[in-house]
C-alpha cells in the first residue's frame, strides 16, 4: 500500500455503472458480490443492474429523480443501488433504524418517486408519506396493503423488467448528483448530503493506493446507507473485487466469515474493532489474507489501534473526514506506530486548515476548528441552501472549504490530533473542556471498559461534565469510588459533577456515541 503522499493522480472520470459493465465483459464468471443467501457473478450483476435501470425508465423516472432505499443490506439492495445510478436517477439510501417520524421527514425532503423496502421496514412508512410514490418490496415477502395502503405497491418479481431489456444510455457528468446520504441525526433531524459522481469517483481512485483490485475480497459489516460502508464498497467494485455483505454484525460470525472467504479488505467502526479483539477465540482464526483494514466515523483509541496492529495481520488505515466531504486525513497506522494518537496527515489531494471562532485562519501549532477542501466534496445539503452556507468557509482567494465542527491541532510532522467536536466542547466557568481528555483519563481506571463524558447545564458554572461508564465484567467498584479516583487526578475545571454506570452507551448504527441521549438520560437520574 502507498502512503497518502504517494496516492496516484486523478485519472479520467468514470462512472461506477460503466466499470460494472467492463468487469462483466472482461470477467463474466468471476464473483462480484454475495451475502448470507445469494451471490452474483459480474455477468449476473450487470444484467440485474440493467433490468433495474430499464424498469425505472419504463416507469417514467428521469435523470435527477430520486429513488429511496430503506432495507437491510443484501445483494439485491446493492444491485438496485447500482441500477438507479445506471438509469440516471439519484439514490437516497435511508436508515431502517429511525423512527417513522424521522423516516417521513427524510422521504419528504428527498421527494423520492420510488421507494424500495423490505418486510422489516414497511411498517415504518406512513400512508401520507408514500401516497405519491411507488413502493417495491425487495425481499420475498408479499406487499402488505393493509400495513401500508398504497395504490403503487408492487412485489419485486412483478416490478422488475424481464432479463435482456436494456436501459437507455445516460450521459453522466462528474458534477451530476450520485446519491443523497442523510446524516445520522445525532443532533436533530437528518440533513440530506448531496454527493456527486465526481466525489464517488475520487473515492474509487483513492482505492488504488490501498491494494484494491480484481483479487480483492471486501467484507462489509456496516449498513449500505452509511458513507462509512460506501467508501469501501465503491472502490472494491470499481476495481473488480468481490463484496461480501453481512446483514447484521456479530463479532464471532465476522471472524468466521473473514477466515472462510479469505478476506483481503474490510471497513469497520471502532466499536466493532473493540468487540472483535475481545472475542476469546480471536487468535484461533487465520486472518493472514488481510491486506488492508480501514476505520472511520468515530474516535479510534490509540490503545485499540495498537492491539489491532499487534494481533491482526495486514495494514491498518484510519480515515478522518466527513460525509459532507472536504479534506481527508489518513493515518497509515502500520507505517506510523508512533502516531496512533492522531488521525494522520492530509491526503495528497486534500487541503486541511484550522480556523478560529471568527473564521480567521490559524498558524501551525494553534488549536482551532478543522476545515478541508478536496475533490470529494458534497454539492450541498439537499434543498437547504442556508444550512449549506453554514458549513462552508472560503479562504482569502475564494477557495471553498467544508467546516468539520471538530477541534484539533497539527503537530510538527503535519499529523492531526483531534481534541473534540466543537459542539461537544464543555464551557465551564469560562474554561474550555474537551470531553475526550476526560474520557482518556477515565479509561485508565482498571474497572472502566467504556466511557463517554458530556456537558450538562449548571447554575454555578454554566456547564459541568458528567460521565457515563460501562464497567468491565466482574468489576465491583462503586460509581462514587471511580469518580473520586478521577477527580483526585483531574484539574479543578475538569472535575466531574456526577458519574453513572450504564450497560451500553447509546450509539448510532456506525458507532457514534449519541451524547444527546446521554444528556436526556442525565435529566432522569436522581440528584
């Protein structure tokens, strides 16, 4: 694998749809993707993608129209995603784990003309949301008109065009919208992030530096509505590798599949690495086929990175960036074991800078908000120009950057250390407190397995930090004991006002701790 500094220059633009067609012609019988129940060769995948695209065009969809997907990850889901792109339409992959109200808001924002769903998600749909859209069941379950009355509801076999039907060719430009990824909604109603085909091509090209190719076998255990998954899904297929999808993550099952398929690549979030490394039988699995393991989406602790490096063969690469795009930092951990506390250096095509609260650029060594520019940048938030402007920053020459909301500092070697999310920073008595500092110290206690610190309102200080701790199995310490231990080691402004035990920290589907939920939980705790 190459380092960020030696990543290849951007080759001429290609669409993923075109690449799928090429692989089908060159290696028709090679395996393209599989899940627990089915598999598709490149020829079969290309044919199914054609059928989906032709069916959408038959139903009157035009380039730029939106098609929503709300279902568990599977081969058919992935083929529909690609078929939508081949038709010229835009994909809006939606989380099946949201409330009906949030799903209604996302569908209303996307203005989807067709919605693909499965039996597990149909009950989430509200009748008034889907009255003007067509619904198609992805799985074998029959469409339930009583559950979701809709005159346009169809079963998969009835909807799909017969084999051999070819869609009308569509000219796709790099600036054309490819998909709309909805933010996790950890701070409110999700926003639709419009990503262009050019942005996705940049992700495919980046794969050249990480050994993706025709022999790659990528195991994915995160959902396909997440950008986390797609940044490995696209380069795997783009360069002719095979994708193995898991419908739901289980650490032991993951290890069994990785061994059996001789996985070469994977993308996991930190909590998944944590659970895999904690499997007692981990050392019994032959994982020598791995070339590259990737991580993104949430803070990746240095000690956990070190454990992965020590016990799991193959390279370890951490990506730092946003679904909105902008700059990307890359930590090639196996080449820089002394930098595991950082998220790496800016990629070769990224321009990363720091700004202060007033938007002024800061010099090297200062602490500020991270902003970034790269070929992989969102067009904007779907139908929300004001919110788009809020996350944009322009330098003195008019160059456009995306604001990350993260606070960090570059060291003398150009590696970025993140201190915290700007919105998560606690201001107590006029002092800035970074929860990640407190969390790192609390993890030093032998009874603490996992922890999250958040700020809560305080009449005396404005805000004050409280901690939520998950104990290690067998630990018998009291909450008051751990808090006293920590407060004795902390500076006066960093002392905890309360510490609570919790069975599991609330997390999004891609492993981000939902601190808003912790703040709400604090309000229910006895004073």
